[in-house]
């Protein structure tokens, strides 16, 4: 509010300050559901040149925004309206201790002065980007959205530069290479961190010339192609169980990797851990060597240290791995050739496989839908497979697909990838309404829903009828819940055909 | 896990203990989305005779469960699986500090021993029911769901009885009645608390014989019929602004009641506040008299104290109110008679009104959809209108409708009410997938979606096209997003016809 | 900060607003340690007529302030300075998420506007007083202490009146009296709640004419004199164990009362619980009858309902109790007559007893020091014994004694009680520096420290020397740590002699 | 508790497991106040060879433990007893949501199984050490202290090795050196991080040969001697204000460094920030160059990159600095020569200076006591000055001195430093009782209390008397509060003389 006698001073409102600061800090997309008291945030964002996407539910909005982090290297930033500063404690509209509920964010602030908005936005963005990436939270009191301040009082804040790189201790690098070279059964695990760091070039330079067997984690898939002859995914269990030295690149030994513990890992395995986040070293299994630094430069250090050494593709380790790969791929082929109805996942996926372009962004979630999809759908490029990842959350597919499609849309002609979402029918149900969002923004996404009647496996019509005389089945959907082609996907497909 | 040599001892698992305890404490419905590591909870609940409803999203599940509280007087109880006791800190599947995030619940516990399950369930239920109602939280570590304990170690815990009643100070009651009798412009505000306390009989006994003007809050509607000649809802603004004594029954002077402050209330108004929660007295406006106790007995105290006094329906206050009621009802009538297309809300609602049975449970949410609905759709019975209430949250309609329909379904023949949900198209979008849930459980609900193209008001096709050359409109949906009759609602309608 | 051109407008600073509001809401004492950035709070409080007591440590300050609650019925209010509004997130002096750390308070707020200070102070005080008493928290940003606002913008806020009373359901009262009258072995437990509610008159009117055996909890002592023939404290174990009906007045069945469970209580005991806080009903043991209301009016209800019934002092129950009282008092007498050195507690207390005036406020803390003190030092008046109470915290004695002495000092001549603090040497060590505070404010307190060489019991010199060749003893103090009469206590004693 | 039929199996209790795990993870000192229900922790710690120090107050205990972190590179680990697992929710002795209150720790856990104790202790220690150091929290339920488990079920957990080192990007190092070499007015700020990292050798190798002016932060003092000719502390304001390039080593631009902002810093200053914690880069002022890594290796990188370049000691920048140093040192000399009584700080410190050995650990806290002490008492060795540091807390001196003395005591003969604590009388008052602890453990500490009558400056006797007719003075102590030599310090001094 301009003080008396200052009517001719140029002023700027809180939302304008907020939107400009976000833009200036490199924010390109905001996903949200606007409502009172902050409806004016959305137009302000659009005025500032930020793509504001109106979603149907905040949950899907946050999934969409979070996957932008994985695809572009920018973590989630949560911006919320809060109760007016003069209505605190009065039972204001949707008054709630929001700041406290967001205290686990890397930076969380309720704005108290207009002048400090650019400062807090830069700090929120920087805090989210530097160190282990994580979300930040900014709350703007309702009144501050329309309150204004003379523009002369606003200090410009520079865009926050990318985080500084750090390298591993050269002595540790040397020991790591020496250990890998002398290993009987080495294995490289390529984690989400490699994809997040855009370190695919460096990872390939390390692995490929040396013929090291590698295994991607779910979100690390595509850093090197799953079809690469060095990829041992089909022999995952044996590789993990028998490896004597593991180079763990940006991955955690959490439940996804069976905590790195026997019987899934050898009791004597030596872990060489490459990590940006020091608190992750030695979790569950003591790291034999800790290479602390950013993945890109540390991988470069490893490559330089390694020199010309090459692993023997015909040695005992590779032979055991290739043997197992052969066996397991045959099993999958057999499963895929089963012609019974309803089709099993392998058979269904086998057909779909051929229709999905190599460069597609594949969103794949559900339970069996995701697990089998991880095996069957090969990833050839990094950050093109989006699934539930470490946290295993269901229901994020629609938000992920929308975000991915928007990012592709902004790319120049010829560089865009199509977006395909393959979801279990249960997973789809969490946010299926976002199909409307996809359609409203005319996003070229193909949604495929696997009608397997709920979680794990459903029941057939007869069993369903029979069982319904009993209490309901909590894990099953009825056989007639059968998602079919809808207007939305037709629309989507049309746009797609137009573009690719 | 039974100790060695105890194979012949009868044991009971954690989920069975949990389910039995919930049942024994009167829990009838559980809404959820089960997943690893607690899939076995759902069957255990069903075995114990609890109605387990598999929803499509936990958000809608919690809306459904919470509205059961309003309809049956039992607040929300959140039951969650947590990480195994021996995997804490290891990066277990979906490991998260859940207990901390639920610390605002009235009782929140992570179970640590099987033996104490009945104790904690009773305490959680009792804590939620006694005093100001509020949710409780129980977390069961994954391993405890299948761990078992000899049945002899389990102490039976009695069902928690209904909360004890308390009465207001008789001296305060006396002063309150005296003040109301001598008031020039008295007003009774009937809040959600009256409905929640099932005190409709007592409220009517107080208001009707004395011809007091009354005004319901959104969730207090129907305690007395909106069509009652003493209801001054159509003159709401005048009634609030000019009343000199207000009897506030189980309502808060929060944003919904404009904080009780000028210019919406008279600066000199005297508030007589009847409240169960002492911390609510005098919020924003000092209560002139505080009647602290449960609504049922306190209303009885007021009735007894009042005796035979009756207010003059032809006096100045009633004349001013009736005059305003007349004016405003005419305005609404005119709005309802507008025949332009697209129809305005009043015109649309005017037609729908006649199709909604008097005893229907009406779920009504959205922005204008809800606000105008509050005016047009009269409530004739308590707890039959479900809307966003004090917190103003959008997206709860589908969950609310499902819960209401389940409760009606359990009632004896002839006592069931139909359930109608009238939602804005934006509101519907938050949880529209739950139509499948409604269909799966064959619930007789009629869903009506007001296609007004988004929040507040949308735009017509021409404007939309025009504007889409500009950046997107964050508050609007495209005109072609037009929810029409679907299989689900047809199914639902059919069941309904069958029943009513 | 006054806007330009408003120099002649009378303004008021944040600290002045805060101090005036506190005074106006009845705050009489503030205990604290002031420092940057809020040193100006202390003088502002003094200017407003509030007694500001500069303590040596915030911990003792909070003990002092909290005991004012017990003595005057006003819970703790925490006022803190916080970081300047324009330095949030910058690493400001002592910047910390204070609000979040105080979120368990009944009301917690960081002030954001000067105009709302009176509102928040009233709400903080009211929230702390109404319902179950508990602390509130107010944080004032450093800059707001000296920022000023035109006085015309400040709305006066009325002092918050005492909380409204509520009564128990008359039907429950009737059943309670009927149950007590027909009980074989009734017992009244007089809890802290009775003392806190100043309901001593009502408690006596109930118990004494009916000759009911009563047992005070530690903080309930003195509501009726421990020397009263109806007091069964010396037969505590038997009374609890054999009672068939217990009237529980403002007490919780927590660890102090052995959770109300066998073998310390009879498995079939029927509990009649009188409580202001509904969430306390039936904790650990289901209440047979729940009398929900304030103690004063509910006790009056019980008295009226009881009529003239009197219990038989020569019946079997009283005989068993009197027998046990006789035995235990003889044991204590014997212990007190032991003449060995070092003296045992009973012998030491036996001598001290005669020097402590009947009306003294006795602060008594430590381990054995407190436990045996509870038995030996009889309380004759309510709220005159201050000990660790339900939470069992050690180290609060000095703060308690200081607060008690200040309150006595403000009483008119002839109505003051002397203050005596008897502390274990370990307990004294937590806050012994506050002797200086007591001396600085010339408070007439006698501090007695029991030199028993640490927690439970220490060791003699010989053993100490011997053991010190071994690792140190964590629970013992060396025998030479022997607090003797200091200047401070001499000073104190002198003032005392002057006054009494 | 051993299961039936397993009596002959060797078992181990929870406290023994806890103590062994702590010892095995390198914990050497535990400071505490033991009480129910975990008194058995202290003997178990002593049995395991850990030095358990029984303090008088937990506050001082935590100060003592935390300063061990600064002196030995090991952050605080908080170990607490919690309520029994079968008494949760029952009102157990001191039951409290402790885990939630410690959720800001780097790792916080309530133990749930005995088998996992070694795992959690290692993880707590490792989490506290790796990355930015910070405290961890372990809570052991009361029952688990004495519960036992067969020793065969316990997996050995290896001691956590020191954290891995990381280096800065060589390109950034190169640019940093180039910028420093071309700077007109370079300045090196030596922060607490250098001391914490034990990087004194590297810091000297960088600064001394190149004749760079350096300025230590309060906790960075002594990394290079304050008496070194390159130290510009006496010209602090000018150095900060005029520097055009600042090399910031392990320090934050927080309130202590005036946020790095004008007018205290040049608007155009270029900051080269060397940091281990990436989130600290660019706080308040954008770093011109970010050198992300551990201080030791990054300083080595800088030294190597710098080569033989030397700054001109007779150039303009050094001349301006030396001029200001000369002026300010003369002012201090004059202040020190004032002979008025009571003595000013400078005069008092001037005398004391000569009695404090060069290698003494100097604990110095208070307000003026600390601020002037920072100027007058020169530090010649790293980690030998302990003051309030970044958080500015008062009252930590006694705990700090005790911890420092214990650490010195464990050093071999001839390598021990004496410990001197110089505290303001107000600061001393927070924890003065810990003198008894110092005495009990016969620690050779000299405590000096500056009797300046409270915070900032007190008043003389006459003013005090006069003012006491008025309300009390919140910031002053009475002139007669005059700490004099006590038995304890005599004892201490005697031990000291014996040792040095």
C-alpha cells in the first residue's frame, strides 16, 4: 500500500515481485490449482512468461512439478498462499500452520516483507539446487499478493548460477581403479543420480571401452541403453549376488537394492560408492571406498585414472552373466508367446513394444504393470523412463506424462520425443481426471491403461460375481472396469501424428 | 512369532488384533487404498465385520471417512502401515517420519508391542470422541501385521462409552434468557455443532415456540427446515448487521461469519455463546455470556429457563426481517426465470429443485455452484446437506457422496434417503475417478456436474479460441469439457429407482 | 515507523503495545533473561506496572513463571524476541524456527503487524486459561519492538474474563452419590486439579461432614490438612489397593497413581472421575461414572445430592485404615528417632519440622528428599506445597521458591506466608545460581539443602576415596560437596525475621 | 528377556549394547545427568571405557558435549531414555514426544529392537560426521535398557571411518588464484570451518608465504596467530570495507560478518567462497567463485595453483591496513592504561594477559567481556579460544571449560594446555553451579568472573540504592554480587600448579 502523498511513485505488487523473481531464477513451469486468496498469482506468472498449467488436483500438480526436476535438474519449489497478515489467529479462510508442515523442505519461509521477495525466491531456488537436491517452500500471505511497494525499494537479485562441482580425492580414485582392475567379478550399478546429473556421456566413457558389466536402477535406465551388450539387467539377481566389487554410481543401497545385504549381495562384496551426498555413504553396508563429489567430474577422474585397461568379455564372470542373460531372456520370450486370454503382461507388452518409438518418454507405473514393464520395455536414452522410483508411490503417471509432454513441446522441431504412459488400472485411478488437463493443453500423450482388474491381479467375471455374495474384494476392481479409448486419447493421438 | 515350544498355543496376529479392536470400538467403515506392506489389513477388517471400501485415492478416502464423522458423530481415525521395526533408518519401502507428520492429531501413536493394540485403539477412538472432536492416528509397523502373540496375553478392552455431558452454569443460563427476552433484535445462529451433537430436537424446542428468528450456518442447515417461517436466511446480511443480541449455538465467529466484526455485525451486538470447546469462547468478539457445556443439555437448560415467553412476529424486528426476506426471494425468483443460454445457476437450480426429494442427502460443492446452492436448495432435515464447510476445501464431493450412500444403505428399508451430488466442474475434477468406486459398490448416487467451464465462470467457445492464442487461462476449463451422463450414473440411477 | 508527514501523530512502539496488552490481560509477573534484540522489553514491562524479575537462566525463569500458574490460576505465557522481519533467512542473530518449536502451545504466534498485538495477547492469555490450562507463546520480531504505529490505529481489547464454569450431568451426579453411599470401601483422591481450581472449600464440604477417607496427590496436599483425621496418606498403599469405589477429583491415573492398575488398585474398583478435561476420562482404567465439569460447581452438585449421609468411622473399612495408619506412623517415628550419623532423612526432617511454620509455602524437591518430605512434612493449606508434581522434573526448586516469595510479598501485611525450600543436593545443583536472584530481590526464603551426596544416597568419605581409584560414580557427589550457610541465606533469613 | 528354555544362552542387555556400540564408534566422553528410567546407562558407559561425566544440569552437559565436537571434530550425539514400550500413551514417567522434538537432528531414532542398536549407533555417529556436521539423537525406551538378547543375534558393526574428502573444481581453483593475484585489496577471512577441519597447516601454507592479509572470525582465531604480522584484526572494519576480493574460508556471511553487505563491505567486493556445505554458497552475497570441497584438500589445491607469487607488504593496501592497525592498537593501549576504579575491561585484561600462558585454552563469554576479550586476548593456536560463536548463546562457559579440561587431561604429559575461563558475571550465572562438577573431577581450570554488575555495564552502589527506590533494573546485578575466590578455584589452581 503506497503511503500517503506517494501516488505518483511507481509501485509493484507482491505477486508481480514473486512472478518476476521466479522467472529470473529460471522457473519455467508452474503447475497448480489456484483459488482464493491467491487467484491473482496465476495471471502474474503468465505475465512474467512462466508457463502456468492449471491442473485438476494439487497432488497431480506436485507430481508434474517434481518430475520436471528429474528431467531438467530443478527440484520442486512449492509456492502457496497463506492467511492475511492481519487475520492470523482469527479463523481466516483455510488458515493453517502451513510453514510448520513444510519445515522438512530445504528452505521454507513465510514472506513478511515485500522488499525481501526476490531474496527469498533466490534463496529457495538455490537451496533446492545446491547440495542434495530437494524441495523449497514459499508462502505469501493473501494481502501481500495485492499489496504494493515503490519499485525503487526493490534490490535486484541475480539469477542463481548452477551449483559448483566438487571432485573426489585423487588417492581414493586411484585405489578405486586399482580395485576394479583386480576384481574377479566387478559390476557397475548406474543409479538415478547419474541421470539426474546428466552424466551419461561420462558414464559411457567409463563403462563401454572397458567392457564392464553394468546394471541400471529403475531411474538410472537409459544412461546406457538397456540393449547394450554390457547391460546385465536380465541377469540382475546373479550379478548382484556374485559381484565381488561394485561401483555404485549415484544409487542408494535401499529397499530397491535389497539394502545391499546377503543373501541378495555377497557378504564380502567391496562397494566403491560415488556420491554427491556425504550422508549417503556406507548406509547399510560400509563402503570400501568413498568417492565424494559430483558424478560428472568424478566419472572423468575415474576414466583418466583407468587408462587403457579392458575387461575380458570371454572370462569366467562374463560367461556366467551371459549364460544367465540367455536363460532369462528365453523365459521372457516364452511368457510373451503365451496366447491365453486375458493376455498376460509379457504377451501384451510384446505387442506394444513395437509401437513405442525408441526415443519415447515412457511413463510406466502400477504394480506388476511397472515391475514387468521395467524388464520388457528397454530404455535407450537417459531420463526417458519415468516410474515410481525410490519411493514407490502409485498414481503419479498422469502428472508425470503431462510434465514430460510440456517439456518436449518446448523443444525445437525434430528434437521432440513422444510421450507414452502405461499405467495399471489401479495406478491410473489415483489421478485419471488429469486426462482432461492433458486434453485442455492439447498435449500429445498416449495413455495406455492395463486392465488387470486392480492391484496384482484381478479376478474373472465369474469369480467376481461369486465373491460379491461375500464381502467386497479390497484389492480387485470389477472386470467391467475397463478403460477404453476416450475422446482425450484420440485427440492426443491426432496431435501426435501431426508432430512425429 | 510364537516362541519355541509354544506351537500349540493359540495366537493372534497384529492385523487381527487391530481389526477386532476397531470393531469393538464401534468402527463400522474403513475407506482406504491398501498396498504393501499392509495389504493384509483390508481382509482382516472385513473378517472382523467392518465395511472396508477400496477407494481410488487416499484423499477421497479421507474425505469419505471424515464425513462419516459428521453423519454419525465419530471423527476420523487414520490407520496406516509403517516401516518394519527392524528396517528403520535403512531406506525401507516408503519409510517416512509419519508419526511426526500426524502429531497434530488428538492421539497419535506408532505401535511398539502387539499386546498394547487394544489399548491404543480404544485410546485413539476415545481421544477423538471426547472433548472437541478431532482425528487420531495409529501406525502399525509392517512386521507387526503378521507377527503373532499368544491370545492369553491380550487383555480385553471395553468399548469406549459416549462422552459424558456437561451443563452450563445455571446463573449464566438465567442471564442469557433474561438478555434474550429483553432484546430488541434477537437472532439465533444455528451452527454445525448443533447438527454434530444431534441436538435438533432441543434446538427446535427452544426456537419454534418462542418465534425467534434463526439463521443456520452452512453445516447447520436443516437442524430446522430452511423453509420454516422463522428462518431468516434470505435476509442474512440484515439479520447479522442489525441484531442486538445473538445466541450463537455451536458456531465459530470465523471467516464464514465475517469474524463477527463490523460492518457485517453491529459494533454493540451482545453475543451469547453456547460451546462445548472452551477455547472457542470470545474468539474475535468477546462473548457477553458464555454457556459452556454440551449443546443438548444446555439447550434443555435454556428451554426450561425460558418458560412461556413468545416473541412478537408483528413487531419491528420481524417486520424488517420479513420485508428483506420478501425482497431477496423475489430477486432470486427473477434470476431463476431468466431464459438465456447458457443457463444461469438460478435457472438451472430452479428446475433441479423439483427433482430432488425433500429427504435427500445433498452433497454440494464448488464455488458459485456451492454458494448459490446454499441459497436455492432448502434443507429440511439435519445433516442432509454436505458442503465444504468451515475449511472451504474443494474436491470432497465424491468422497462425501460415497460415504453418505453407504450409511443410507445400512439403514432399514423405508428409512433411506437418496444421495445427490451437485458439483462444479472444477470441484468434480479433484476426485472424479471415484465415480468408479461408487459404481463398483453399486451405490445409488446421482452426480450432477455444473458445466460452467471452471472456477467462478468460464468463457464461451469463441472467447476461448480467441484467448488461446494468448497464454492459457488458469481459471477456466474449455467449453467442450462437458461432463455428460455416463454409464456409471446410469447404473446408479437404476439402483436408485429400484430402491426408492 | 511513522510515514512521512505524520511527525505530529502520537505513536506507540511494539514493546509498549505488548507490555500494555499483557498488563491489561492481568499479567503481573514476568521472569526472564533479556538480551539482544529485545532488551527494551524489560523496561517496557516495568513501565506498564508489571513486575519484571531478571533471573540467571531461562530455565529457572520458566519454572518460576509456571508455578505462578499453580498459585494464581494463570498458566505460563512465553514471550520471546525473534529475528527481524527483514533478516529472515539471512543468518540473523540467534535466528531459529522458534514458532515451530512452540507449536505444542495452546496458542503460538509470531506477530506480523503492530496493530494486532493487543488481539494476539488477549487470545494467547485466553487460550491458556480456558479449557485445560496450558502455555501460550508470543514471538515479537526484533524490529517490531521499536517500530511504532499511530495510536489511533490501535483497537482496545478488553481483559479476558475468567473461564466459564460447566457442571456435570445431574443424572451422573445422582448415580455417583448413590454408588459412594453404597460402597464398602470408598476413597476420595484429592488431585492437583482441586488445588488449581481453588475448590478447597467445596472439597472440604463434601468430605468432612461425611467422614470419607481421603488421599491427596502430591500437588493436592493441603486442600484438606494432612493432619486431618480423615487423611489416610499414612495408609496410602492399603487405601488404594482395597478401595471398592474411588472418587477421583482432578487427578490423573498416571504413573504417580500406578496407572490405576492391579496390583496397586483392586481389579474391580469403580472409579468416579470428576474432570474438566474430557480427554482425561477413562485413561488406563474405564471410569465407572464420568462427571464432566469444573471442580467447584461439580463438588457443589455432589454436596447437594449427598444430603446428610455420614460414613461410619468405626466400620470395617475405617478400622483397617486406622490400623495401618497407626503402624506406619510408628515406623516413621522409629526412623526419626535413629541417632546414627550421618542422620537419616526422617531424623533430620523430624527436627526441621518444628521450625517450619504451619502456613509456610514449602518447596520440596529431589529424589528421597522429596519422597520422604511428602510423608513427613504435613500440608495444612492448599497450594503451600510445591514439588516436582506429575512430570517429576528435578531442579525447579529455586525458581519455585522465588515465585512463591514474590507472590507472598505482594500480599497485605499479616497474610503473608514464609517460603522454605528443602532440596536435595543434586536437585539444588540444577539452578543453585538463582540464590543470587533471591538475594538481589531481597526475598525472604530459607533454602535448606540436604547433603546426601547425590541422587538416592551417596557414599562416605572412605568409600569415595576407595572408589575414586575406579572410574567415577555417576550418581554420587563427593562427601565434601556440602552446602553450608551462605551470605545469601543469612540475608534472606534476616529479611524474614523482619517480616514474620 | 531370554525366552523359556534358553537360560544357558549368553545374553547382552540394551545398555551394554548401546555402550559398546558408542565406544566402538569412537565416543570417548558422555556428559549427562542420569535419572530414572535410565540410571543404568551411566555405569554401562563406564564399563565400556567411556568417560561418563555427571554434570549438574543437562544444559551445561550439552554445552560440554558440543564443544568436544569443535575440539575433536565429533559433533554432538544426544542419547536419551524414553518411556517403556508398553507404557506409551499411559502417562508414563516423563512421557513426552521426544523423537519429534529432536527431528531437526541429522539422524533421530527411537530404538525399537535390541538387535538394531549397533546399526543405529553407527548410523547416528556417521550421519553426524559426514557432510555438514550436526547432532544426532538416539532414544532408548526404558525397558530396553535392561531387556536382553542372545549375543549370537548381534551383528558386529564396524567403526565408521572419517568422512571422505572432496576437492574443488580445478578450473574454479585456477580462476580463484588468478583473481586473488590481480586483486588490489585482497583479504582472507579464516572461519571456524578451518579450525573445525584441522586445516591450520594448509591455511598457513597458503597465507604466510604470500603475505596475504587475513582476518579470523571468532572461532577461527588461532588458526594463524593473532600476533602474526599478517593478521589485520585490529583494522577489521577497514579491511572488510575496502577489500575488493575476499577469500572466505569456512565462514558464513551471517550477522557476525554483517551479512557481507554494504556499508560494512564494499558493494563491488568479489567473494571467493571455500565451503564444504553447498547450501552455504552465495548466502546474502552471490559468491563470485565457489570452491566446493573440504578445506584441507582445497587449500592444498590453492597452494599448488598459486605457485611463488608474493604480495607486496609495502603496497598501498598493506599501507592502509598497517596505518589503521597502528591507530587502533594505540587506542587500546590508552584504554588499558586508564587507572580509574572500577577498572575498565582493557585495564583489567591488560594485567590478566600476562598470566595466561600462550598455549592456554581460553573460554571467554559474556557481552562486553567476550567482545573486548576477542580483541585483547590473542590466540596463538587453533581451537584454543572457545566463545559463544555464531549463535551468540550466553552461559556456555562452564560446560566448555570442563570439556576442554577433560580433553587436555587425556593428553600425554607435556602436551597439555591449561584451561582459563573468563566470563561476565551475567554469563557465569547461567551455569555457575558447574564449578562443583569441575571440582569433583579435580579439573585444573581457572575461572575468572568479571564483576561488571550485569549485562553491558552495571551501576555503582550509590546509583543502585537510589534506583532501587524505583522499580528494579532488569539488566543490572547489584554491586555486591561480587564473585570472589572460592574453594573450588583454589583447589583447581592447586591441581594446575601441580601439572604445568
